[in-house]
């Protein structure tokens, strides 16, 4: 496995400058956004698609720094009940598949989508409760009329272009846990796999190691995100984990996204890495930064450092020691002096 980075936090940094600094930190892959929620600052579809010269320049730049593109990411909601929003997400998805084929990138990351409550709906509806009975009736309508038809068409479409689909299990969308993911895969076929992100599982009470085992039975892990989640147990005991407090209000929330190793300890992440290895996963572990409490530069250095150590089977006595000792200072690596927080 290689350590990679989703470059979205550095959307304002020129890619050449960013790659040079990431290479110093031992990063071997980048995940590039092409639109929808991630944006497209380092992989503009308008600039790259059907433009061999621009593509050659990008690939040469990556080769110069010893890197690959682990995946193109365009997480959107192609099942949105408002047709204009759904069509825009779908267009970005299709164009991203075309660009992945032209660049030789094997994976496109996506969300499953979230439909509304009817063809006349205006907002997505995420069903999380089995009662009253109309909730399950709505859920079955969503899957039968929207989810399965869409992905039964799109997973084979991607396969025809030599690209695999990696769905991120994300609350708010119909695929949010291993059970809902495996339901979609059974319906859409084995060109649809998972972009495995433990952070969304932690707060739901799902053990990532058990989730990996469930997906490994189907050889269904195509890509991996490295992001942690911290649970504030006092808030969980009081109100549970279905938290509607804005993400930036971390002191009031039951859970918040954290830098790798700062939500769960080193041994937990060592177990995740070991489970991925046992599952035969041999692609990229891509750091995704969404920690509201830590400076972007420091957070990314910590994540890269700990993951590099774990992937190379080095030992450390604690997550704090591992993160601090492996995180170069800004003076050592001026990267990262201009990052966002």
C-alpha cells in the first residue's frame, strides 16, 4: 500500500509546488477532485478532458515527483429529486469517467446518491428508521425506482471505459454502511466497490475491522480514505450520535472528524491497516483532511507520518509520540506554510 492525499485542502496551491512538498513527506499518490462536492481545482474537466497536451503535462508532472493518481473524486448526488441538480452531478460523473479512461486512472470515487420521497420531491430523504411503516415503504421505492436502475446502468458504463466505481459509505445517502453497500453491489455488479472511509463508520458504532472483513468476502474494497472521528462520550450519552449541530461547532457536537490517530489510538489504526492487508488491499490509503480543530498543514503531516509508520511496520509506543515525532516542522518543510485551516 502507498500513502496518498486528497488534494482538496490545498485547492489554492499550484499543483507543481504541492507535489514537490508532498514528495518530501513520502507521499506517493494523489487523489484529485473533478467537480461536484470536492471541486476541481487540480483536475479541471474543462481543461483536461479530450486535451492530450494538458493530460501529458499532468502525467509528466506526477512522474517527475514519483506519484500516481489513486482515483478521481467527484462525489455528488445524481439521484437528487431536483432534476437540475441531479443532471449536473450526473454530467460531472460521466465526464469524470471519460477523463479517468484518458488518463489511465483506474478508479472514480462517488456517493451512491439520495433520492427524494417521490418524483415530485424537492429535497433528498435519508431513511434511518424502520417505523412507522411508511419509512420502509419509501426506502423500497427509492431503491426500486431510483437507486438500482441508476447504478445498474452506470457501473457497467464505467466498466466499458476501463474504470471501477468506488462508492463511499456516507450517512445521508442510501449507501452508508456495509449492509446497504452490499445491497447495491448485489444489484449493480462487481465493477462497483467501496471507497472505504472509517470516519463515517466510527460514529455510527461500526467497527472498521469488522466492516473490512465483510467487504473482503466480496473483494469489494477498491480505494481507502484515511480520516478519523472523535466521539465526545458525555454528549453521546446525553443525546446520542445523530447530531445536527453544524460540523464546525466541534465543542457542542457528539462527534467530529479528526486527524488520523487523534480520534482513535494508534493500535486501532494499526488494526485497520492489518485488516486491509489481510483483505488483499494493495492500492492507496488516501489522507482526507476535515479536522476543524487542527491546522491543515499539521494535520496532514501527522496523518502521513503515522500511516507511513504503520504501512512500513515500524513500532511506536503511543499515538501522541508517533504523530509528534513523525510530523516535520514547518521549518523542515515549508509546504504547508500556506495551507488552510
